[in-house]
C-alpha cells in the first residue's frame, strides 16, 4: 500500500512528557456521481536510533478538510522521537488494508523531543504573531517573504533548541488589505490555511517543534466582532471558525482523548492551559467571546467561565511561572485606536490585576502580539513594592507595510482601571518597529527576552525581566 507525504504538515501539536499530537492533511479525491474516495492517515514512531515502536492508522474526514490528529502515547520524558506520516486512498473498508505493506521507506523521517517531567526545569520558547501572506487576483499575486522568518527560527533551534513555538494570533490574513477580496466561504478559508501552513520553512519548523496557536481577528475579519452584522454572525463566522478548529485548534489541549487514544468531542471553548517545566501557560481566547458595546460598562472581552478559570489557575499555588497569552496587548494602552485592546475593557482588566495583587501572586507575565512592533514593559503598585507584572509583545512575523512606533503607546503614568487600586507603568524596553520574533528563556528567577529580526540578527541586547 503506497503512502504519500502529507499535503499540509505534519505539525507537532500539544506535547507532554508522555504524549505528542501529530496533525497532517491528506487529499480529497471525488468520485462520480457525488462521492469521494476514503482517505486514511498512518504514522509510526520510535525513540531516535531505535526500532519502530508501532503504527497508528486513522480516518481523515472531508468534514475536516481531509486532516487528522494522531496522538502518540506512553512516550518517555526528555527523549528524542522520530516519526513518519503519510496518507492513502482506498475504495474498500480499512479492514482490508494490509498495514504491513506500507512503503515507509519512501517517506521522510521527522523528529521532536518530549519535555522533561520536572516542575523546576527551564523552558525556552519562540513567540510571534501576525504573519501576513498577500494573496490576490486568484493567487496570481502571492507574497511568501514571511516564510524566511521561520527559517531563521529553525536555524536558531538547531544550535539553541527551543521547547515550543507559540503563534499568538493572525496566523492567516483572511481579509487581505481589509477590503480587497476577503475570504467569506469555508473553501476560501481552507485554501488560505493550506497555502500558509505548507510553505517550506514554517512546515519544517512545525514538524519538529511542539506548536501552540490561538486566533486573533484576521482569522475572521479585522477588529472582529466590532463591525459584525447579523449576517456575518450567521455565515462568515461559522466558516472562519470551522477552518480555525481544523488547522489551529485540533492539535491543541482543547480536545480530550477517548479510551482508544483519539481526540474526541466538539470544543465548547478555545482557551486552554498547559505546563512545561517551570512554566504554566494560560492561552486566552480574547476574540470569539467578545461582546462590543458603545457603553464601556456593557462590553465583554471574555465570558465568565474563562475569567473564573483564569483566576483559579492564577491562584493554584503551583509555584511555577505564570505566562498568560492574550493575542491583543494587556498593557500598555495605545494613544489612539484602542477599542480593540484591553484598554477598552477596563472592568475585566482591573479584575485580573486586583486578583493578582490581592493574592500576592508573583512571577506573572502577559504575552501578546497584534500591534506590529515588539517590546517589553511592566506595571507596578505604589502600595506594594514587590508587585510587578510584565508584558512581552512580539509582532509582527511579517508585515510589509509601516509598523507601529514608541509614540503610539502610553509608557508612563497611571494605568487606566475601574478599581480603587492604582497601577503605574514601569520600565519598558526599546520598541522594535520591524519584522521580528521573540525568544523567551524562562526559569524561576526570571525571563530573558531576545528579539531577532526576520533574517535572524539580534535586535539589541537581550532583556532580563527578574522575578
């Protein structure tokens, strides 16, 4: 039985010391009059340099654009694994396929590493957002310069390995230039993801490094849902969010595994948590739960379930570093055009900060993208000298137009809140107004942030954020 390399992927998704989720796409082949051939995926894996441990075969459904997620279980911590992945088409039942006859020797061998299972281990990640890829006029104009950023990350990973890649929003721009030929239908969104995730360097990077994603607005529409009509909610949103679930959400911790070791269920939320080494991550969904209103008191950034889960997670006493991913900046505020950020949702921002302050929670940092420039900043409290919360912003991976600059932000003075407690903007780093990515090396003593431009050159010295 001939196996063919994935048409998109593979992506190494959520990975623990004992589990890794592999995602990839096969191919749709129609048959007359209105049928299609069955597509199945197959993977096998082994500890690097050892015998193959086994193989796993599963259906790749047209309901999910012929993709599948293949969880590998009972892995060892801090161990390199090699794997192969491919797909095949059949006209009969899977029971009639001879798995022993797969042509594995014709497929590439990829590898990844499981994290250590200790709660004090250091943790290194690369963070980025806003990867623009212009596609216009039926694909005749197609800008792939952004893929070079992922080549630079991969080169760095070869010499200084990273434990995870966090893509914190705008992995696609479904609304090219906001108004020219925006995607509106499901097949358009699916085609967009296929093109973005199948470019050479991002594909290679995600096949090696566990990758975590969360959506922002351009996966749907600019500033979603501020301009959304009832028709958009009934047509545009279902198409965009279904494509998001397939390509970004399906290999995340959102989905649980059934007794047979396959992802199962329908997600009721898109936010999720995971832990690696000394770090607990809470990846927020600050886009799909929003309710916009001209009256600030009636606005909602996140639903109560997500808010309650975040506050409980902050107070769980794990002793780890608490890293909160929010696709739009938590701080600082913008001088203008800030309705899309946390500064327009002051009641919720104040509730989170007051919880951190009141419960004396330390080692907290927010990680964001969105604003097409990168920097670090912090807030402090005059009545508690030990209180400090960091903000790390990394954007854009590629944006071929003017970037935001330092004077677009409010870096000094009192932070706008709705509570009685006063928070003050503290130290901030230089603002990098060019394409870049951020490397975060995290331990229990602090975070070292190193920004690199698109071709890999360091942007200034690394920034140390001590706990």
